[in-house]
């Protein structure tokens, strides 16, 4: 999400990409990727931080981001899961 923001996409488009559009791609539009009465209500909570971070892709291309969306925790079926997995990349200051 941070890289998409750094490339100039508005936050509303980035959120749609990882919620509603992703649900549509897997054939679960209306069931997942939306908050509504009676819905699953899986929620991810992010910290929206400002600063300068270096982003790198798998080909070694680098981009400096001035906004970082860092996962804090999510709620899945009412159960909280902290974003503390060792596989999460650590932000690198630019």
C-alpha cells in the first residue's frame, strides 16, 4: 500500500485495491472487502506515518516514500491478531 501511495495513487484507490477490488478478483464481492451491517467485518488497523523511507522492489528498483502505512493489528472474525510476524519488512529510513 505504501508503494502505491508513493507512486501517486490516492489513498481511496489504494484502499479499494486491497479490499473491494481484491474481493471481486476472488469472486467474493459483497461478502468480503466491505463494511456493512451483517458483514464479516474483518478490519486492519494501520498507522499512517510521515517521514522518508526507501522502498525496494524485487528487481532492486528504489523509491523514496514520504508516507508509510504500517500495519498495527487486524480483527478477523472478532479475534485480534497483532502485526508482529517476523516476515514483515522493517521500514528503512531514507
